C-alpha cells in the first residue's frame, strides 16, 4: 500500500509542471518597454515570439504596448502603464477546443483591448475578465477595458474605478453589491471604487477609451516572412580592475582578458565557451588554481536600436534576460549562476584575489 502511495505521489509531482506552467499564448508585438513576471517572481523583458503562461503578469511602461495572441486565437492589446495577470487558460490548443475549457484574466491597473477567441465565441460564459472592482461577462465581442487606481486616476484627472467600452457585441458588467449592467455596442460605462456604487452609462466616451486599435498583426496565412538579421555575439572573461586592461601577475607575466565570439542569426541561440587558468604566484609554493570554464547559450534580437538578450548557463542551468546597447561590452557578473559562490582569481599583482568579470557584447551584422 505504501509503495502504491509513493508511486502515485511521484506521478502527481511529475505532472505538476504541466498544471503550473500551462502555455496560454504568444507575444505578437512589443512596442517600448514591457516585461513578463512569472508566478515564481522571475522577471524578463517581453520579446516578440515569447510564450506566456498561466500565472504570468504582463507589465508595460509609459510608452509600452504588448499584443498577445492566445491559444484560442483571442487577442489582447495591453496598453501603456498596465498590469495584466493571466489567471487561467487551457494548457494547449487541443485543450482549448474542449467543452469545459475556460479562461480568466485580471487587469490590475491600466487598460487593454480584447477581441474574443474561440472559447468566448463557443461558450461566452466561460470567459472571465476582471478588474479589482468589476467583472466583465462577454457575449462574443470586441471591447476596451480600463482600471485606474487613485494615483493613475489623479494623473488623468478622472475618478478612480473601472471604465468599459464595447465596440462590437455586448457585455455584462458586475460590481460587488450592485445590480449587473448590460453594455451594448457603442456604449461606455463606469463604476467607481466605493463599495456598492452602481455602474452607469457615460454620456460620452472618454478619450482614453477612444484609442487606436493598437499593434495589429495580420493573419498568419498572409504574414510576410520575418527578416532575420545577422549578428556577432561575444563573451569575455576579464579583470574587474579595468575593462580590457592588461594586468601583470606577481610573476611578471601579462594577464590578458580571455574572450571569444561567433556569428549568429537573430533569435537563434549561439553557444560560446571560455576557459581561464590564473598564473601561479612565484612567491608561494602551491598548486596552480584550476581553470575556470564557462559555457553560455546566448540569444539576441534587435529592437529599437538595442539588443534584447537571453543568456542561459549550459552547464548549471541559470538564465538571465536583459536589454543592452549594441557594440558595448556589458557586465553580467554575478547576475545568475556563472561565477556565483566563488572568487575566480585572474590577477594577483598585489597578492589579492579579484573576482573575474563576465561580459557579453552584441554587434549588428552586415
């Protein structure tokens, strides 16, 4: 009996990643600054082609926008200064076709535009989009939604609360302690943050609910092939005393930075590896330090004159996402598993250990 329980628990634990990390959709377009925060707290820059998962939070900056294409072909345009949480979504496209498939997303602050996908068209009651003080029930539609807390509302000179506009179809807005309000095509409504406040139809549509459609991607059947650009990616292990300086060891031997580089294609990983053994100190009788070897898989994409980079430690499994300028060595020391937990000596002119710097560089190809 105990063995059966153990086997059941092992199978359940192995199945957990599928439940927790259910893929929900893909990033289609990114404009300006936008980030994805996983349920574990890990954070990375949003990049076109990234997958988003149940539990992810999508955040945008002052000029940021993100277009998401969900696995049931629903579209979400996340506007600037917004936070959207994907609370529930089917694990894949096949699961999205099941009768019991349902979705839940939550707009914490800011605004978005939503176009219903297959789940909402088939079973609108199983699509839930909420704000901190309202829930939107859809009837197969295209609509705008905004929630402004006190600080955002003050900056926009409008009362705090939920704002909602329907372009096509109809919705039902429900607020705690208030009667539901059906919203028709062409209408805009508002409900404040005070408990029990009744939602009401606005006499005119506010400017922030009358925005362009947002970044739109043509259907896949008519999409032009993406332009893949050539890149040059470099990896350097260097002295922290000066970027690129030549350091002299206690034995008088020059210690130069160790680096390597390779040609790459935008969006495709390239593996780079460097090894370095510090020169032995002539005044001490001890064995030389073992060499430091680092192997990183680096993927880069160009956007707005900068490089969106993902670095993965091919040996230890750590990862890092960052935005960095082109043509500049950028220090990533200690930001993930590489060189963590030890001080790798590469200069000993003062008999003092100095942690090596890990730097990467991305240059646009021809």
